[in-house]
């Protein structure tokens, strides 16, 4: 029974590794979407990030839980698989920091642009006098 538990835990660890890699791919996709101003692709990537994060969280809880049959001696996950998980986790953390900085800088740029455009108030003004009334566009600064 313990051997089956070890195999099941290794399978879940391999699934965890695949989810980490998929989430890394989504972060790269989101950064590329921001760089190319592709809003629909960014939105799609954010949805996928949320789904993958929820799956990772659930799977991590399962992997941390002790086995029911032998809680005192939890079987270990294959060492090579653990190295791959740690490497994928490090990659994901690096990408997450880059993504965070990109979002922060993008938000700052958007705030500056919004401030700039909000400072201009466009108004239609009509010419006075006996001539036709022409509409012109003017901005107050």
C-alpha cells in the first residue's frame, strides 16, 4: 500500500511540475501581450493564470498532507523530480517578479497618461456674429 502511495505522490508531483511550467508559460504570454498591446490575449492569459494558480494550490495541499495508512513516515518524492520542481519554481518566481515590475510600470504609465488627458477639457465653441456658426474644438490648459 505504501508503494502505491509513493507512486501516487510522484504522479501528483509530476502534475505539480507541469502546472508550474504551464503557469510560467502564461506569465510569458501575458508579458508578450502587454508588449504587443493585445488586450484580449492578456485577458485570456489572466483567466488561465487564475485557473492554474487554483489548481496548483489544491495540488500543493494534497502533496503536503500525510498519507492515511502511514502518517508517521511520509514517502519521499523522487529526488530528480524534486530538483525539477525546485528549478521550475525558481523560474516561476523570476518570471513573477518581472511580471510584477512590468505591471507596476505599465500602471504608472497609464496613470500618467490619464492624468495628462484629464487635464485637457475639450469644449465646442461657436463663433459669434452674423456669419454661420462654426463649431471649433479647443482645449484648456
